[in-house]
């Protein structure tokens, strides 16, 4: 599949924790759209950072937005148009209140000026497709401890579902059942089965609860996993191996996938 007829999905980081060899979630879509920003700046050249037009955020937890601060700093003065940071309104409000607030980090939504900022926040409607770059993007809420969404990315008649951090949820699977051209599902598996209570309390999935969620989809689609906590990764993979029909691919940092 080529860039002319598919979704290019380059994994900058896919881990549920940061350390040597573990990079936080960040995915470069078709070279110009960043989906979450946990590990963008250390993994991309300056030119590649400047080339990003859009950042899609699933939610504002630090492991998904950390490098947005440094991305804004790195591209300052190097783009003719603002970097569009997109999500549903509550996510953008939290970003403005707690990151770009001149306390934790300079407010790049007003630097160098409010009329010509480095970063521009753009609200997306829920449940309705919005053209962004080369894709039609639809945000659907999932269940997490803060406001969080999944994104349906549609291009050239193919739809990729990228699910943000979530525990058991409903709306996203209901919508996915109605998508005729679902080419893949990307979803988390943060904790092993023995920590199910912690996963439930923190709005995450284990292999056991992931299996239950995929039953709601009611169909088969290629499955890709991310957000495994590094200290539990081996145990999570063991739990996954006991589920006969799951057969997921665990996303690898530095690898490009085509959908």
C-alpha cells in the first residue's frame, strides 16, 4: 500500500511508561499529523517537527501531551501558519488551563501574539467527521478518568480506529459496528489480568477486559495494541497468549504500519 491510497502510521512511541527503550504514545499519521504527543520531539528531526500541521489529542494526561510543550518551543518562528492542536472542547480547555498557562509552560496560543500564535486550539465535534489533512476524523468518547476520545481516521475508503486510554466503554464499539470498511483497531492493554481492580479504577484495560470489549465489536478486524506498562509487559503478553482468538500485534516504536 502506498501513500496515495492508505493511512501511513509511524509509531514514535507506544509504551505505557517511559525509560530506556520505552517511549510514550505518539503516532505520526501521513507524515503531517501527530496523534498524541508523548514522545514526539526526541524521536523526530527538527524539519519533521516543523512539517507537522495537526496534532490530535485523545486526552491530556502527561504521557500523551508531554512533548507538545517542547514541540511548540521547537517550531516557534519556523512555520508560516499555527500548529493546529485538535480535540473535543473539554480536552482543549484542560490543555489551556494546565499546560499553556504561563505557569507550567509559556502560553504558545498567544506567542508571539494572539493574532499569529504558534499553537492554535481547534475544537472537534463529537460523532461527526471533520476533514483534517488527508483524513476525515471523527471523535467518539471513551471511558477514562478524564475526558478522552477515540478517533476514526478515514482515507480512501478505509477507516482506522485508534482508541485512547479507556476502560470498558460502549459508544465507540457501537459506531465501529456500523463502519463497513474498518481496516484495523488500535487499542490499549495497560495492566495484567491480576491487576484488574487497578485497571478498572484507573480507566484502563487488561487482556481479559480487552477480550470482553472486542466482543462488543461483533466482528473481526486486525488488532494492534499499545500502552503496555513496561514493568508488566511480559505478564501482559502471557495473559494475551491464553486468549485463543485474539492474536494481536503489539506496536513497535520506530516501525511504520500501513492501513
